[in-house]
C-alpha cells in the first residue's frame, strides 16, 4: 500500500480522510484511557509502534503508484485492540511520508484507512474468533497478523480501482487486476509477517509473564 503523493484525485483524498477521522478520534480516546489506567503499558505501546514502523518501511515496488511490504499492525491490534492502531498507524505513516518519502500527505487518509484501520480491525476480529474456536495463542496471532496484512492490500486494491477503473471491466476488473499483482509479493510477505509476529508476541508475553492479560487488553470494548 503506501499510495504515493499526488496519485489519487483530490476528491478521493478528501473522502478517505473523512472516512478515517472517526476511527482516529475513537482510537485517541482509547489510547488515552489505556495510558491512564495502565501507565506501565507505555513501553509496550512504543514497541508496537516501532514494530509497525520498521516492518512497513521495508518496501518493494508493486502496483504503479504504490508498493508492497509487511504492515506490522497485527501485533498492536492483538495486544491493544484495533482502535489504538488507528493512532499509532497514523503517526507511523505521517513520519514515513515526511522522513522517507514513503507514501504521501495527500494520500495519508487513504493509507491510514487501509493500513491503520481495516488491517487492524481484521487482525483483531480474527484473533478474537480464533480464540473462541480454541486456537492456541501462536496460531491465533499468526492468522491475525497474516490476514490483517492481506486485508490492508485488498483495501488498497479497492482504493486504486475506484480511482482508476479498468476501461473494459470497470471497478471490479480493476480490483481483481490490482489485487492479483499485489498477491505475487504480498502472500509470502503476509506469511512471513505472521511468523515474525508470533515470535515477537512470545517475547512480549514471556517478558511480562502475562499472556492472559494480553487477551484481556485486546478483548476490552472498543
């Protein structure tokens, strides 16, 4: 994802900013509550943000106007819930646009919506569902991170298709075209991200000795 500066029409940019805004406000409220209730969580919050920054900065060329890379948002979504990742993801994307020319300011709303909103919500939903079905923490984390990654790119495919529909097959054809190109690089990246997230999650759980508390944190009302 990381749609580059100036690649989307102005009306699309404004629309994606508007769609992202409520999630960012809600996420800021939840983040403030977590910090107030659990000051000791600040280091874990910082680690989740750093994990997202590092993984999502590892880009490779893909669809024209964007790139392919891991997202890193699954970890924070599992530990803190998807609302918090709307804030952390926005900060990450803003810094990458300003410091790395990775993404853009006009396309920030679109990038936030795909990577910091849709991806984390899918990750959190998969994590919760896998837990209810009796999956182990490792399996649940892997599925959450991998499917959240793929959901981000499915959303980006839709965003690009809305802006640049296929002349013959329209928006649906463009979604399939963009998604098919992304799949070549993104499926293996999603698998790798899932495995890495399991390793990091095990490290966090082992260091804190509170795997059950992580489940409670991510399971709180959003």
